[in-house]
C-alpha cells in the first residue's frame, strides 16, 4: 500500500488504467483469488445448510451470518483503518478469516458440523472480512492517483464479480464432486496469495497530520463526520434500502434453484454465475454510465431494471430465462452499488475515509442482514415466488426515494487542504486543555445578510463534521452589520485537529464567508479557554484569594483540572 507514483502518459478514464500501478495490480490479482474462494465457500455453506435442514429461514441466515459482522464492527474497523497501518490491519483481518475457514474445514471433515455451528463459523469468516473491508477500500486512494480512483473502485467491483461469475459455478462443481468440505478447504487456501501480497507490499509511511486519536474518540469523530455530511448520509440511505430489497436474489437463490427450477448444486452455481457475469459486464461499463448519466438518473434506471429482473426470476420456471434475467440483474446491481461506493469515496477526506467506507458498508450489509432474514421468513410463510414478487414491487417503488434523497453530484476527490500554522497563544496550554471556545466576528453589509447566512449554514456543517460542537451564528441587535460565529472544541488538541481537517472545498467555503466581511480591519478571531465555576483547582502553596478578587480566566499559579481525556 504504497503512495502511487505519478502516472505515465495513458488515459485515466480507461478501466484498466489502475492496473499500471504495480502495488494495486499485485493486490488486485490476489484479492481476485480471495474473492473466488469466498464465493466458493458461500456456495458450500448455503448448500450444506440446504442439506441439513429444509427451513428457508436457516438457509437465508447463511447470508445474514456473513453480512451481519460488517454491520456490527464496521465503525471500529473503520476507525482502526484510519488510526493504524492499513496493510497490517488487513493482514490481521485475513488471519481471522483464514482461521475461521480452516476450523470449518476441520470440523466438517470430522462430521461435527451442525446448522448453528455452520452459522457461527460463517460469522467468524465474515468478521475477518468486515475488519479488512475499510482498510482495503480506503487504501485504494494510496495506491492510485485521485483521477484514477473511480476506475480503481470499479476494478475492485470487477474483481468480486469475476469471482462471482466463476466462483459459484466452480463451487457447485466442487460441492457436487467432493462435498462442501472441499469448498471450505479451497477457500482457506485461496486466502494465502493475498496474505503473501500484503506481506511483501511495503507501505511508505507518511507523518501523521495530527496525533493519533483514541479508538473510542475516533469512532465518535467518524460518526460525527457522517452525521454532518449530507452527501454521505444520502448515499448510505439509498444503499441500505437497495441492499435490503435487492438481497432477495442472493438470499433465496438456493431455493430458486431447488424449488422453482428443480435443480441441484450445479444449477445453483450456474444461476449465481449468470448473476456474476452480468455484474462483470456492468462494472466494465461503469465509466460510460457516469459520463452519460447523472448519479440519480443511473440509480433510478438500475433499480427499475432490477425490479423487472427479480419479477422475471419469480415467474420463470425455465433455467435459460432465469439465467438471462439474472444477467440483467447483475449488470444493474453492480452499476448501482459501484455508484454508491464511488460517491462515498469521493465525498470523504483521507483522515476519515476508512470510517466513512465502514459506515457505508454497515448500511449496505445491514440491509443485506435484515433483508436476508426477512425474505427467508416471508418465503416460509408464502413461498419463494411470492417473496420475490414482493421484492420486485418494492424495488420498482424505490426510485421514489430520489424525490427527497437525490444522489449528490460529485465528480472529483476533495483533497486535504494544507496544514495551518498553530495560532499564537500566551496562556500555557497542554493538548488536553479545554474546552476551547472560538468566536469569529464578521462585518457584513445588510444587503448581503441573507446570502451570508446561507453560506454560514454550510460553514456550520463543515465545523461540526471536523470536530466542533455548540455552533451558533448571532447578529448584534445594536449593530446589524456585526455577526458572531461561535463554537466549542473539547480540548486544545481537538481544536487543532478541527482547523486542520478541512478539505480544499471547505477552506474555499470559509474564504467565501470571509469575503462578505467589510471594513478596514480583518475578520476578528477570539480563542478562549472556557472556565466554568469549579473547573480551576488552586495549588496548595497559593494563598487564599480575597473575597473580592475576580477569578482569573487563566493563571500561572493554578492547576488545570478542566482537561478532558
């Protein structure tokens, strides 16, 4: 995971452009094998469950067991990816998944596998992949330049979907010939190339912009950023809804093969292979889709097409017709999911990229986990075809979300702004001194008051997602030209982080607000150390203060107990 060199003279619009970078190419090829093994295991686990029980609920829970860890540990995983060397994090995560796959293989060889134990070990494998996801995805921007990032994201999707095209078919053949245990063993072996690729990859360590946060506070920082980022919230919501509805295809595919097409493991593998083939086709054309359509138009077209394809699968009893519908479903599914992923990657600055991608994964996988369980319960009650028809109807209605939650227009990665010099201070401070109160005074002509106030609404989101709280904007009733922006940071170090986390667009927005300022003097900034009653503890050698002495804001003779961890 090295920093990419500047590209040679080739078009970054090409889907193969990121493969010119050796680090990305090496890891991409190894991850292709890892994805292939994972898909083979999914086939083995799903078919093993189908043979152990006739319950649709249990069969669909295989998908839930693999996806639920992403929902449960995504934010800690994202914070860890942002705090530590992403290569090391990925290696630890792969080791967990490898141990889970190896244990499952050994227990199945001994004939000790039960439905519940199978779900538990699928959960362990899923936990390893959940920990790896944010580290792997957020490291892509370190392997290729910003202009090649959309193509790199699409290539990662192609890697998974190439595996999805051939993995299920291979898995079906492996299960039919050697049983599910062979699928589990093959998955464990195919983790090894990626582990080796990450071991030999040397990441160029960059000095951190600011001291590392504690895990708990890093998680809070990530959640705060996402909460105050409208574009990421919209993408997450749309992804979760799409995942919840669309997962009916993957969750119920074993039952489609068994009950609707009256086939076996090979039929199941071929159907999943058809979906994967469509997914590869979709990934190859994602660049063309982004050129010709807006994000909202593309997502609407994809969900409408997906709804039609799911309905066709529900009504078809012919394997060829079902496979054709699944190819279409694979194309539009991949385009939609890739657009969501690109939207998050281009919206999040580097310091919070892992946490933003983790939240996105949690939303998508949360939809999968809940949907997998819900579609299984509905299938038990009404049948496979009815469950799929309901899913199709909901998918056809999902574009209505775009009326309120329109996909954001994002064309390029918002780069980090340059570090600012620390402000001049005369009061002795430590990193933990705080809370810090910041007041910024603007003088704005009354005719520009409305426009200025709208700009400050964007400034509010920028301050809050980068670490501020208690933000407000006030206008002086005796001097209408005077506006005061006020916000807090928990500690002095948090304030330094907040002012240096700005992206180039956020810094430009702040300058736009300052441009409204009139008068001979520049914008006035006050930085104060808040001192609520009882927050200052005097040292033992300090004499008692007279009753009429005013409590100082700061004093060299006092000890500071207002620090926050």
